C-alpha cells in the first residue's frame, strides 16, 4: 500500500489500508481492521509474499500515528515479519526519529538510507533523461553554462533541478 499524504489520523490510515487491500467483510472498528489486516498478511505469507506499507512525506506523520505504526509493526505471530513499513521523507524525518521518545521505533528500523544530491556530472544526464521522457530527443536545450548554474542553484537536489528547469522553460515560452 502506498500513502503519499500522511496528514491523517491512524484510524483513517487503517481505513485507507483496508480499502486499498480490498479486505473482505468491511471491518468496523480499529480491532476488526487490524484483525482483517493480520489475516490478509498471514495469507500473503502463506502465498510466499510480504505486505509492504510505503509512506511518503513521513516527516509529516503525527506522533500518535507513528506510535500506532510501531505497534502495527508487532504483527508477527510467526518468526516472519508480516508487514514491512517503509518511511520515506525529508531530512526532518531523521531529526524527528532521533528524539528519545522514538527509541523503540528506531530499534525496529532494519535499514536506513539517506539519498544525497546528484553529483555535478550526473545533472546533465538527469535533465536529458527527464526531457527524453516527455519526447525531447536533442541534447542542446540547456547549454553547459546553464547546466552549471542549475547545479549551483539547485544544490544538486533533483526536485529543485526539476523546478528550475520547469521555470526556465515556462519563462522562455512566455
């Protein structure tokens, strides 16, 4: 299940998960939803799969939701993990999880990774790939000097590179 807008309460998150997984029986109440989710995940495990909950912009999760996600990660009646929870977010997520109150949650984190900005030599390839994705085949839309300026102003962050290039194209079009 992929959640891109985490600005919801835990019960709403459970509703979303149950809806996305089309859990049978339309469970009511938190306990019934968790039981339905656990039954679904047990079936996935028997079928050789694993459930995954991917939450983007996780730095915006409310404390109550984070605590309940920690408890949800305890769904493991066997030696196998039934649910893998992936939290993806801005650097603020790392700062949030570093707080002492999230010690138990940090203990459950098996893999932690931080994406760094692109290397300067990667920026041109990134921009050309983005342009090719929308059908532009030439390599000369942004001259080398522009690529260098994009690298400086974006601090090599892909999202900022996209915004700068988009604004440059809109201004040029105008």
